[in-house]
């Protein structure tokens, strides 16, 4: 037993830890930063004030993860974030396509626990820190209420991923709260004068049908008059979880120090909403439903934003400005909410999109007046308007991964975060990020260590896209549709569609393309054509456009709505080829054309969107001459997703095992091969609540093998469902030739590979 006599005072047990990078905050951004930094070889202390990782993505809040894909609601094609966040979302899909938030918790804990370089502190809130100079943090202190222990974590570098910026705040970093005035950055969407207008917090709830009547007696604090909520007529018994994101409040308060007050108000609203659903008589289907779960901590959107060497603003997003130090990107709408939240008469949000994704510069990811503090997550250096886009978790996580690699470079080279943002260190940062599977718009991987560009690559076959054969399905042409196709430079090919025609009619076509290279907004019309079609089933409609394509780029072969036509659809899916419709997603848009007020500073343009699988089949068509965009030369261009072209080698349709032979003029030593697969970067992979149609992306190669010239197996990967896999040999191989075999995906998509990289 232990028996201690009475004393005047006792000190808490204190544990001292040391790391090369100390990360404060284990939301999704901090978690991805910790994993990335640990894999880069540096020691990490990850401090999180909650019992599980993930922040807003965890089971405590239950918000789905999204980023530049924006629910497939904008024109950002193949825009899902890469690297560790992609790895996590694909693994979550494989294990948990039903969207159970508890499974996401377990996955994040598993990923962190698997890294020996990470020391994880849960339930530990940072409350104080020391500095060893006016611009340097020396250590942070945290307290864990679960074990009554105080922790002191000393580090060379620190990353604040805490959401409210507790480390930056305590260290004296410059920050902002609220909205800048319109003139500071020339932002049309900003208020005319600076204002205390923030996005509020939300609490979600889950309901469950138990199959028998369930009564509900509301707690005394529940909102007594639901009419206080202007949108109460939008309520129904089916929506729950983050579909009720608009149950939001607190944007006129101090969203840091008033969080508990905001939470209580949201509890009042949630229980009042459920009382209304259960007891108003408007929803008889709710009789057998129970309130299964209500959030106990609010999901925060906005509080402090810290100042870096550059403040991202609305014009960076809309103009898609190019930054030399780009290390990440965004693509969510500029999505701002009324400060009065659920009690506002205004719509729950106002969302305006750019025509494509935009770069995020490294200068936004470290504090301008602290020499060893990185900024991650929603606190990065951005104006209030730009924050409306950068705040979502996919974007936050992607930028945090860049911070982790930068920290590793700082440790290895003895640099400060600011010094990594230029010269050879910046080039190394960008290349290491691209190596890790991340994507930086307009930056291609140029890897001096990769042996593949020195080899001649021969493929067993290559797709020449001559036709997408018709299947059994038909598509009434009640809205405009298009095939988005990778066209080569030179005369435009002809396109032949198949349709059932109810009566003699004219089919109206347009050929469009994106004005800006790499965008997927068809804002430039190259040609128009009208084709007479006679009534009958299975009619072919051939359209020719007498234009010359200036450079390889995506073309949009568009068909105007016509009630007399039913287009034949194809069951054939193909990497880098999509059918689009001129439509909008109600989750992130209001009409088929974005039409902002002129003074808002956004562009007017049409939305052209794919449909989610299992819908979203291609239009049946023939192309003459065939498209030659899928050759093995794409494997070395340094881009691992479709941009201006598919950027993939695609085998001949129907080939079951595809073969690549890499042959060098002189023997080389190879110890590992990195393969980058097509996991459909267009699919958003929302992490919770939404059910996905499959557990593995239908374009993904499931099995890959690497052989020596004598057919000796060097390495293989089975049951693959990830974007990037490293095949490490048991021992280095000295050879002039390697053979890579790839099995076709199940479901009929042809074998596709974005890149192969070989390292000594």
C-alpha cells in the first residue's frame, strides 16, 4: 500500500519529452503531419486534447472529410488530395464504405501507433509554453486529466494544428479574428469595412429507427419555439449528422473563449429540433425513431487565423495565381456563412467557386514572427474570405503534410522554416512531396534519383481510343451532356454517337475547352455544328468540327438538350475519360450556371459535372482517328493524375495482364520500385455518413509483380487498393531489364498506371 502523510502542497507528476517536431493538435491536419514527419525520419511528439484523433473528422463531431473535390459539385476534376490523407481515405473506404465514424477513429489511431517515431499524448491540453528567445518556442506544457500528469515537450520545431492556435497564441504570434475590409486585399466578397463576422460552430445528431414507437420528452433547456429558426420548414426526419450542418451558431461571439456558451445554445437547438420532429405531428414516420447520439463538443469552423509571410486572399483563389513556393492546393468553394447562424434570415451559406484548383504557397504555412513555428489546419495565413475555402479538412491535411516534410528538411539541413521557402531547399520540399504521392498544380516531379527515365519502356499493348461500345442503357437528353476527351494537337477527330430518335430532329453540338491550361471549365467554344437526324432506333450521329487543336488538351464534345433523342450509354469506363452533364449539386451550388453579383469578384461560368457511380456511365461513341493519349511515355512525365491529358499508360481494353518492360543501355542497380495507380481522384471519398458504391476504386490495379530478366520474382503487391505502393526487393538487383506485370481491375476498366519509378 501507499500511505503519504499530510503536506502543505504537492506537485503534479511531470513527464519530460523531446522531439524534433512537436505538434499541438491531433485533428486530421495534425495527424497527417505527424505520420508524414515520422515517415520522413524525424521524432515527433503529437499532443491532442481529445480522447481520439481526427478532430472534426472523429466520432466526437462526425463531419465528413472533403476538400477540392467539393462533393463532385464544381469543375475540379480529379482533384482529391494525395499523400497520407489519400492513403487514410482509401483505407477507410476499403474497411468502412458505410461511413461508420468509429471505424475512422480506429484507423487514425492505428496509423499513428504504427509509427515508432511518434509519441502520442491523448487527453492532453497544452496550456503554457517557454521561449528561449523572442522568436523561438523552447517547450510546451500540457496537462492530461485522465492520469493527472503534466507533460513538458521540448522541440526544435513546433507545429500548431490545434484549430484555435493555442501554441501560436501563447507564443505571441500575430493573428487575426473576423473579416478584413474589402480594400485590404481587393476582395469583392469581403464586407466594406472590417467586421467581427465569423463562421459559427455546429453540433450534429444521429437518429435511429428501432421499429417500435418511441416517445421523446425534451430536456427543460430545449428550444421551446422552433419558429425561432427561420429554416425550420427545411427540417425532416431523414436528415441527420452533418447533413444538418446549418444548425450553426456563435459567429458574433468570441469563438475561442465562448465555446462552452455556444455549445449550450446548440444543445438547446438540437433537442428543440428533435422535439419538433418527434412531437409536432408533421413527421408521422418519426414515431419509431429515437435520438441515438448528440455531439458533446461543437465542430468549430473559425477562430484565429495566424499571419505568415504571405496572406492568401480571394484573388489568389479566383485568379488561380501561380506561386513559386506552391506546396499544396485548394478547391473548395469560398464558403461563408451568416454570423447569426441558424437564427439568421439569410441562407445558411453563400458559396462561390473558382474555375479550377488554386495553389497554396509555403509562405502561408509558418508564422512570420516566430522562427520555429509552423501553421497547420484552419489557422494558416489566409484572409477571412480565403479561409472560407482553405478551412475544409482535405485541404488542411494536405497542407499539413507539406509542413511535415519541411520540418524534416529543417532538421536535416539546419534551416529555419522560412529558409526552406527558397532555392534548393524549396525544390527539395516540392520534390519530396511529389514523391510521397501529393499533388501540386503545375509542378511536375523531376526526380534525379529515378532510374526510369534512362530506360526504354515497352508495353504489351496501349489503348487507342477508337470507340466506347454501346450497352443496354439509354439516356434521355433532357439536359446538356458532354464527353470530356483527351485530344491531341492537330486536326480535331470526328465523333459518332448512337441514339434512339423519336422524330426527325436536329442534333446541336459544340466543341469546348478550358481557356486556362489544366482547368476543366469549358469556357472557350471552339466550334459549333448542327446535324440532321431521322427518326429510328440506334441511329448514328456523326459530328465533325473543322478546327485544329493547338496543344494536347481536354475537349468537351457537348450535346444540347433535345427531347427527341435518347443517347446510348457505354458500360466501358476508362482512366481519364468522363461523361459530364450541365447540372449542379444542391449541396454546393444553386443553379447550372454560377452567377455571382458583379461586385463579388467571382466568375460566371457553367457547371459541367460527372454523376457518381454506379451512375455516370460514358456516352457510347466512336472516334476517328482514334485518340493516342495513353502511351507508356506518360509514365515518366512526373504527374500522377489527369490534368491536361490522362498522364497514364493505359493498356488495350480487354487485356487481362499488362506488361511493361524497362530496358537500360547499361546495367543499373535497383532496390525498389514505386508504382502509382489510378484510384479515381475524382471520387470525393467522404469519410462518414455517405455510403460509397464500392470498397475499391474500379480503376485500381489489384495485383502487381516485378521480375528480373530471368523471370525471377523480385517483389509484388497483392490486394492493392491504394494510389501509390513501394515494392522493395529483398536485396538490390543489378540488371539491364525489369518486367512489371499488372492485373486488370475487376469490373472491366482497362489496366492503367500513372508512373513507375525505380531507385537504387
